[in-house]
C-alpha cells in the first residue's frame, strides 16, 4: 500500500507519528507506519513564507554556507560561516528549541496551535537564542570576560553550538557575540523552512536615554571616556521572509529580528519581528519594537569634549551617519548594500518625512510640532562641521596592516581661509571593542601645526606593532584621534577606526574529493610576529566533510615559523562544501 500525505498550508510544523488503524473480522488494531516532519514551505504559494524567486529560495533556505561581515564602515572584513541546517540531528534540535520556548507567548503549549504561524515561531526562536532566563542557546560574556568559556569569535558555524546546547541539557553555551547569535538563528529558521539571512549594520547606536541620539565623550588627549551610550562598530541581526497576517499582508516581505539582548531603558531584550518597510516609512506604531529598530539606523551622532570632568563642549567634526546595512548577495561571495530597504536616501524629502513621523512617535511632546520646529531641534543637537571652522581634516590609511605590521596613516589638513592658522593638536590611539566599549589608550603624541592661506598639508603618522601589539588581544579595532587644544579656541576633531587583519591560514587540497572516499588537505600557517605565538590551536570543520570539528594543537610557534599539517577527511554528502580553518592563540 502506498500512502501519500498532503498537509494543508496552515498545518502546525513539527514531528508527526503516522498510525494505521485496521479493522478486520470484528477486530481493530493499530500499526505505527513511522513518523514524518511538517515544515514551512517557501515553494507553496499558499504558505505564509512563500518566496516566488527560485534563486532567492536557494540562497535563503537551501544554502548552508554564509558570510559574516564585520570590521568598520571604511574597512569591511568578512569570514565564512557554516549554517549547517541539513546536518544530522539539527531539525530535532530546532524543534526542541520550540518546545523549550513554547511558554514565551502562550503560557502553555498543549494545543501547539501557534506553530503554524511564522510570526509567533520567529518570536519564540528569537527569544530562545539569548534571552531565555535559563535555557537560552548562547550566553554573551559580561564585561568582555570569557575566561570560563569559548572565545566568542572562535566559532566557525552553528552546528557545534546547537549540538553543545542540546547535549548539555539545554544549558546556555558560553560564549557568543551578535554575529554568532544572528547566524544560529538563521540556521534554525532555514531549518524550519523560513527564508532567512544575516544582516550587518555598521555604525550601530545603542543609547538608553535618547533613542535618536548617540553621545560620545572625549578628554583633551582624545581618549574616549565611555559612558551610557555606545556606538557599536557593527552589529548583526537576522531578517526572515514571511507574510504578516497580523498586519494584513497578503505577500511575503523581510521582517527584522534581533536576537541580541540590548538595553532599552526597560531592561535588556531581543527585538522583532519588525517589518523592514515600516522602519523605512517611520511607521513605528505598526509593529513590534519599531521605535527601537528605527533608532538603530537613524540616530544622530553627537561628540563632546570634556574638560576637567565638568564643562562639555561640542567639537567641530564630520560625523558618519549611523546605519549602513549589508548582507551576502544572492548566489555571490560579495555583499549587497540593503541600506535603501531601511531608510530613504539621506536628506531626501521621503527620508525627512519618515524621520519627522518617527520623531513624533518617539517623543510624544512633539506630536503636534511642525516639521520646522523638529528640524531646528535636530540642528541644535548636531556637531558643527569641520568646514565651518575653516579647516578640513581627515585621516587616510597608507597601508592595510596585519598583525605584526606597523600602522601607517596620512593626516591631511587643509586651510579653507585666506589667513594663517596655527593650532596645537593632541593625538592618541585607543583599543575599541566591536560594541563600542573603550579600552586601553596605548599611544599619545602632540604636534603644533601651522597652515598658510589655502595651504594643504600631509603629515605622516606611524604606530608601531610594539606599541599596539600588547593591547590588541581579540579586539582587532583601534581608534586614532586628533583633537585640537581647547586653549587655541574652537575644538576640532578628526578620527579613524582601524582594523588590524589577522594573518591568513592556507588550505590546499592534495587529492580530488569524492563521496565516501578519504581525502587529504594541507593546512599551513606562518607566524608573522616578532615574538612567539603561544597556545596555538587549529580548528577545522565543514558541512558534508567533517561530522564534528577537528582541533589540532600546534603549541608555540616561534617568530616567522611556519606550521604545516596534513589532515584526512571523508566527504559524506554530495554537493559543494567549504572547508574552514581557524587558528587561535594567546594573541587572538
């Protein structure tokens, strides 16, 4: 007997057991024919996650290989990530996540009725990633302290994280960061049949007191003093595709889900789902957490100079706008700029209209204010431009430094006026975490600059590895600042965030990969530092290549020493796969 089962498009997702009841000669008995899984179906036009583009379905549902974008706005870096949604056991783990998070919105999961709605499913998954009180999947380290767990940046894929959570009785895995949180969520959503992708937002503001303003405070040396507000260099979240029946949507569209718990003034919480289009239009009452998501791509930067911890002065600077968003391109290894999906072109009429609309909702005191009134209020909060002072400045990279190399910059100054300008500048460099937390100030200098009428001057700056190396650790971002002495009059500031690239690991296949046939590869790495690299560990993994990650202890590598190792693996699935090699040591 052949049996076909056609679940309706509104069926609840999950694991089903198929029983057959047979009645013969007055006797009735049951036989279990097996079990099967029902998932969301983006190929079905009646399903709320329907996506009509085959290339998009292949990218956002079927592709197990992703790319995480990190770094800073002017120097975007990338690293591969294994989603692994089709690996053995991952579907059962994803359903376990729904079981553990079932009470988040519904108190009881007795009828499972919410499991046919991708909105509620996405909210449960979003909450379970890192916000559940006892059973969240990943824990974020407090105060950058992760000595009692795995380094947040050492993960290469979602599968080991999900397996560790499941095998550890659903206790949080230590530790992760926004990129791994968003990537694990992307794995779960794709596994359940919901098209999803990871988005990176550069210049991401995190402000508690003023949702549409981000304040950074510096001292006279240029050191960032920290504070309640943080300007993250980048932040990752998830987008999932679905038709929002709760918003009367008949067709699917991207919904923003941020699984990273962020301080909102009412405690830490994840955000979403928020319709991306409602963020662009400033329709904040329409959706979950709309005002939080709008502020994260539209806040205004304000920089202050603090003198003797008392007087604060706005300095002249050219601030970058918050919110530059990218994601992996469809069928490509390059990124796609999706900023236009979140906000209209800066300064355009539609951009201003959306901003005024959102401003009135975020600040109830301005609900009846005119656009001109709001614009005057915004103008009063912003920093004056450098050109208003008669001086233009910028810091330009002269090289693309890697660990062990000196940082070379050109400091460009231009006098826009017809009289001489003489200024004293203080310069400094400071380590900054990706989440905007200021750390050690390791370099300081001062210089007097005289510019003739309309003169352009280029001053070379060099920060040696011996100066920054002892402080960099896992945080490969530093901030270089030049600020004029307040005693000279107007305070001018220019800054540059600099990413120090990690040395590459070289992977070379020594034989042609074949299904279920052993294959060998050579993994090599050279220590570029003028010092020993201690506690070196190589981690290898790859969906369809390794059943579980392989670790190789390389011990200590002397300066310029090259390590080579031959590994053997047996591909167990057909298709295109990626072998990832990651090296960790006491330096990074």
